[in-house]
C-alpha cells in the first residue's frame, strides 16, 4: 500500500538559543516549517486511518497517539512563533525571542511530558512517522527506492550526531548500533546499485533506524531534564537549609520571648542527605523537599504569629494610654488606668511574656477606658467637653 501524502522531512533550524537570527533566515525556516507541519498532518491522518484498519490496531495506537501529540506541540509552538514574527515586523529583541521559542524547551505532553526543543520534536516526529509507515508496510507516495535509501543515509548521519551526546556508560552500545545501521544502509545501497531487489529489506531497516533515532532523542532530552531536576533540587535544598536556620532562630526567640509558645518541630533539610541522581530517588527527594518547605512555612507562621501577638498587645496598650489622656481628671479613673497600664508594662518586661495575662490586662484597660469615655466625654482643647452643648 502507498501513502498518498508526500513524506515530510524536518527542516534544518537556523541559529541557536539566545542568538538573534537574521530575519531572512527566519523567513525561510518558517516557510519550510509550515509546509512540514501541513504535510505531516495529512500524513498522520493517513497513517491513523491505516492503523485503525490494521489487525495490529491496538499495538499501534500508542505510537499513533504519541505522533499526534508531538505534532500538536510543534504546531502550537509554530503558531507562537508566527505571532512573534508578526509578518516580518521584528527587531533584534523579537528575533532573539523567536530563537528561544525554536531552541527552548517544548513540552510535548507525551513521553512523560518530556521537554525537547522544536527541532528535536520535528525530528522525533519524522522518526515516529517512519516507524509507523514501516510497521504498516506503507510506502511513502513520493519516495522510490533510491529516495528511501537517501533518507535512510541522512537518518543514519543524524544518529551519528546523537551518539556523540551519549554518556560514557552508554556510548559504546550506541556506537555499535550506529555502526550496524551504517553497515546495513551501505550494503543495501551497494546491492541496489547492482540491480538486486532490496525492497523486502528496506522496511525492517527503516523500523530499526527510526526506533534508534527516537530512543536517542528521548534519552538525550531525559538526561537534560534529569540534570535540570538535580540542579533544581540542590538549589531548593540550599534555600531550605538557609530558611531552616532562620526559622529555628525565630523559634528560639519566640520560646524565650512569649508563653505559651507554639511547639512545632522545625525540620532540618540536611537530614534528607545529599541530592540523588537516579530518576526514582530524585522524584522522592523532590517530594520530601516540598514537605520540608511546607513544614518550615507552617513553623514560621506559627512562631511569627506568637511574637506578632505580643507586639500587637504592647502597641494597643500604649495606644489606649494615649487615648486615656483625653479623659477629664475624674477621681479614681486616672489612678485605675495607670495601675492597669503599669501591670501591663510589667508583664511585658518579664520574659517570657505571658500572652494570656497581657491579653487580659489589655482587654481590661480597653473596657475600663471605653466605659469611662462613655461616662465622661473627652475634654476639648479650649476647655469644653466635645460631647457637650454650647
């Protein structure tokens, strides 16, 4: 069976992240990227229909869904770039922003929400589409045998570039797989030149090459994300270590300064140990860091509130004393208020400050003052009561 839609091949991206790409290079790239997007969309529609009609529909559904998700992520980012491009009305700031949109992380919403760059997502889409075509035994509509071999050669060259990014512990296996693909492509090309029928051999090779390229792209992106997670975990751990020391100092000051004081434990983030670098352990570590952050926030809030309560009561006591100065000098009233104020200040001097007793004295002062003001209106500066009649 043949796919009617011509095979889409991801365009080569211009520039690099953080650079200001020349407008003419951006225009050319956006033109071929738009063509790639439309052609891949039509191609995926055909592949999806073929997969639905295939006896292996269930086995193919995951790759079809993944291919659709990657294409959608690329399409959405392309639309953002077009908005920023604004029909070419761009300056250095806009072209640099477009460079970031091209080379920055693109959440595909697939493969565990793996973030890849726009060029990587396009190449991943190519690999997935090629794998689906091969598994469905579909021949691309615009590709004869020679063209398919050229595409395989280009794919093997891309795989060679990806192999150089592999870590030391996996590089030898990646090099061996790449050499095997290179040997097979060379062998098929030479046999085809001699007139041999290689049609039955090219499909399995396309599957293997597509799978290898896809795995290398995903592996590279996964390592970048893991490295970013490790860096983030170390940064958060340092922040929480500093925050923990400050909260412990706040707790000590609170316990020494007021009673009753909160009795919340202040977690020590160093007890979690060093930041791990394996995915499973790193995920657990980040979860624990989040728990430490919440616990520190609760402790800071509780201890800070207790000290703030002391300061608030002290401020109210002084404010009531100022307000009491407006009272007429009725026998007994001044002395009673002065005694309540003196007792309140004594409580404040005696650390840890008894918040219950201080609160009771401030409340008593307020009640006594309000009652006195109601019975004896404040004196006007000219000597008349403000609430009296003229």
